[in-house]
């Protein structure tokens, strides 16, 4: 399904619009991009799980719709580029109001800072609004920008429900943004844990056999993921032992990261795979899963590595330390390359330790982070259950 959305203006009633009981509620989802990333993958999980329970209209502000390829045919979802330019806030809010008047969704769902113009468009409008905040780009990795704080405080403190996947982000929403605690819903991310517990694709195992210990990561290659730090840490590891680094994912940083690898003379020891639609095919081939980010909240990639029974070496960002099994938490390092390299080397040198940590992580993922709990919580929220 691929229907065009008209931007023609239309009247907007002052009354709240209730969810219809006769047909599947229509949810309009606004993403700054629908390229493959954590929020997009979570949406795909939900849409595929819900099937025809909800009708989803996905609009990508930058025109990227790559994640649509992950949707099941049975999911009731239409994905279209929107083409709203960045940096033209007032014009975008007016355009968003026209779309809302034309489409008249039962629920508007906005994702992260890039879609807050739509939150502003929905302010005091006849549409139920849910805003899902997953974290920050590099410009807010270390400090919140005042104008964004004030904008969030203004537009999200009306009738909006605000969803956060991490306790650290919940604290920011309360203490920094000053949002009404009754409007905030903490819903941890979840994954299909049983799928990630399966054996990996043998072709990947064969590709890395004989290359020493295998360190791997799965990430969108963006600046805030600090993958240059991971490459620098890996260079330190290579100075002491045989090892290979696998970077799964794609993004705007790829060319720069490949150049950094070449500068370290690591071209033969680092594999850039590009995006892999089913990361469970490769995760089980890693001896150590590494994450080097400056900013995270509750990354799906860490949950997936845990479910795959991997030991994790990570920078200390967001809720990562709390997510991991207690035995793995000492391998959460400060955000610099020497500390991360030390954690990775300690894990690579001890097979029994890796096995023990991996088993503990797998148990914790299955017990606390299976997608069934997450999907049930979002189902209630999308259906209109009152916040509590």
C-alpha cells in the first residue's frame, strides 16, 4: 500500500478524537528518517507483531524508507517519504497541521527530537499524541541544548504521552525537561530472545575462522556511536594479541571509519559488513560484543548480543550497565580507548569467563527483555489505555 498524502489545508475540530472501535485505529508515525536504526527496528517489531490490530501510516521526513524492507506483508503499514526540509520550523509546523487535518489519524506518534515539530503541530489539536524519545545525537551527547529543553517542555507538557526506554532518559525528562511525571511511560526495549539464541550462519563462522579472537559490534555508523574509539581500542588490542574486528551496519560515517582503519594499518583485520537484516545470523560468531558509544539509552544491539550469549565490553552510557547481567558489569568502561581495550583483552584471554558471562547475559535477556512484554505495553498505549 502506498497512498499519497495530500498537504491541502482542511478544517480541524476543537474536540478530542476518540479511537474508533469499528475499525483498526489509524496511527500516523513521524520519523526524521526511516533508514534502519534502533527506533525503526523497534517499530518494525511492533508492526509485524500487531498485524491488522492497528493501521500504521509511516512518514519519513528526510525521504529515507530503507526500514520498510523489514516489514512483513501482513503488517498493516504504509510507508512514504515526506520530504520536509530541516531548519524551517514554522513552515514545517504549518505543513504538519495540514497533514493532520487531511489524514485525521486516531493517534499521532512522533519519534525523537527530529519530529518534535509535529508534536508542536499536535499541541491543543484534536488528535491523541504519543512522543517516543530514544536518546540524542552527538550535539547533545554531553549536554542538553537549552532551546531544545525549552521546546520539549513547552510542546510535550500538554496532553502528550511521553515514552522513554531507559531510566537515565526518564530522569532527564523529569529533572531537565521538567515534564509532568504523570505523562511519562517507561517501556524498556525488547527483542525476540529465542531467535537470537539460535546458532549463527555457518558462512560467517567460516569467514572469521583462523583470525584470532573476534570482536564485533552492530551499529548505525553515526558520529555518536564513537566507532573511531572502537577502532583505536582495537589497534591497542592488536598490539598485544591476534584479533579481528567486525563492524556490522552502515551510515554516514562509513567512509571516514574505513579511512581511520587504513591509517592504523588495520585494513586486513577489520571487516565492514554493511547492514545485515538479520543480525542473529552473525552475532554468535563474535567472541566479544563491543559498544563504544558516547551516548546510548537502551540499545537493541546490546540486548541482541545478550540473547545470543555474548560477553559484552562497553563504554558507560545510558542504561547499559544496568541492562547487563551483574557478572558482566565490571566490563563497562569509561569512555576512552585504553579502558575499552583493556576490557576487550581481558575477555578475549579468558574463554571460561566469556562463556560464563554470555550464559548469564542470555538468561537475563530472556527473563527481562523479551519482546512480548514490550509489545504488550505498546499495545495498551496505542489502544488508548490511560497512563498510570
